[in-house]
C-alpha cells in the first residue's frame, strides 16, 4: 500500500483555536508541521514540544523556511487577507480560518491573488460533504421528501458578546462587521448555501444597544436565494446558547437542534397530515460518521491530486459577501443584492 507523502506546512497562530487545528492536522496523518509563529512564546513552545515545529521570530521568517509547501493561518480575521496574499505570492498553498476577511475590498484582493498565483486556498468552515447530519438533511431535500420547500429559519446565538473587552477585535466594527452575524452567522450562511445554492439578496436589521461594544448585538436577516427560496437567519451574541435550523416543506418539515457546544445534534421530521390528525415530530436517524478533519483532508487532496478544496476560497467569499451586503442593507434600510462569486 502506497503511503501518502506528508505535506510540509507552517502555521501562524498556534494557541487557542490554533491548538485545535494542530490537533486536527495530527489526526489526519497527512501534514508535517515544520515551522510555527505566534506572538505568545508559551504557545510557540507548546507547539515545538507537541509537533516538533521550528519556532520562528516572525511570519516573514516562517514563509522563508526551506521546503515549505503550505501555510495554515489561525489568526484573527482582520489579519487574514494580508497573510494569505503574502503566502500566495511566494507560491505557497494556504488553509485559512473563517471568517475569511472583514472588508469587501480585501475579498476582491484575495480572489485576484489566487487567480494570479494559482495556489490552492482552503477555508476552515465545516466541510458539509463530510458531516453526517448535513448530508442527512441534504439527502432529504434532494430526494424531494420535503415536497416544495416554502421557507427556512436559522438561529445562531450565544452569550459570548458579554466577554468582549475594550480593545478586543470582536468589539471593533471595522474588524467584526455585523457582530455575531460575522462571527457565527457566517457559518450558517455557508451551511445554507450547501443546501440551497447562492444567496441573491439580503435585507437586514441590526441592534447595537444591548451591550457596550460598537458591533451589532442582534442581526435579523431575510435571505432570498437564486432559486427564489426565502428564509430568515438570526444571530445574537448576548443571549443563552441556541443553534437551530428549521426547513418547512409542503410535505415534511425538518428540524435540527444542537443541544450545546459538546452535547451533540438532533434531527426530527414532521409530516403534513391533510386529514387534520396530529403531526408528531419523528426522530431522523443519522447514518455514518462526521469527519472533523474533512476540510483539511480536502485541502491536502486538492494540492496533491488537483481540483478545488472544500470549502474553497470561493465558498468562504460567498459567505462573507452576504455579511457585507447585510451591513449595507441595515444602513440603507433597503434590500441589497449579494454580488455572486463565480
């Protein structure tokens, strides 16, 4: 049996969520973390002990490490665009965390940089093609089990906004457009587009008066997809945890609820009874396993065998461009078309 040759990578941002990403890199067995940079000496030392990575004094030093093939970027979103472009200009492939970037002009620069360089750019959204729950929902949609889909409701909420301190990038509207819509709603947008295709238009209302940060506390978005489907996405970061999706069909509704960060997910179906009888919710059994490393495996395969990683740069761009359109809608009080990324 031929063994996959490990990809030699460097990583910027190795503590916090970067430590989680390092665990996933190890889990795949497909990557060799040869160099690392972090502003925290403690995080850098842990990375050296756990992964054997060469500590670097700067990102520029990391990019210059001989034999490097790709870079893993686990920094704040406000740094992503510049760091991705620096790596791409050196011919290095890039895996960058989500959200992709915080400004519309950065988005255009990223797309242009990939076109010039031809490198592979993967984004750290969940790979829904390797998520058992997402695949179960999509199968029901594609099989026509829901009938004609009338609408959907998506809610993402938690109380993390209260932990934002002065000087934190999450409290800066220039770095965190739309508040919770940017931090977590962008995941919902990515997932919804996995089921329904591109978002064509958004109308959004934002509230800023519930907490002391300058970013939005509440976002309520009405979305219209290219297919004509409509629905709502709600994002709050000053309320208790809730993460739910309801899809309403003429034959069947499907409901998904994440019970908490680490307590699993449940799915139910509810079928229309035209005879007036009770319409109970019935659990939907999810088959197969979820691969938490799916996006990294896809990134590796794209580099080694061609094609685009999943999620790709375009996938990350489609999600954040809806956030930018939502902010514009909230300012103008009008629906805004989301410029579709090809």
